[in-house]
C-alpha cells in the first residue's frame, strides 16, 4: 500500500490518511486519483479487518467515504458512485 501510494501519488501514504479528506482531495486534484486512493484505503481496510482491527477499519473506510464524496462532487461518474456506495455499505455494516 505504501509503495503503491508513492508510485501513484508521489506522496507518503501516511500523509494522505492523516490529513482531512478535503485537503487530500485538493492535493490529488482529479477524481481518478482520489478514487485510486479510495481503492487503496479499502484494500488496507480489508487487511486490517483480517487482523481484527475494527478501529483501523472504521478509520480507513470513513476516510475513503469522505474522499469518495469529494471525487463525486468534482465529477460524478457511475464508477465513483458505485465505489461510494460500496464503502458506505461496508462502513454501515461495522
């Protein structure tokens, strides 16, 4: 996840999950890049879930949901909407 973040965004993953979603969305710029981070956050949530880290899962999915909303606000797409709904559903199931 960390290496992918560096290669995709040129930024440390930890930085991207520490700042608020609005600031991160602004840094990343395009909806495509924002949704790429949402996918990374979701993948990390899967790993954290396997370890039983519910708090980590909740944090990652909450951040992913907020970023999804920013991506959709910039440019609504069916893919973005589906990802937003999937993250929302996972978060609600916790």
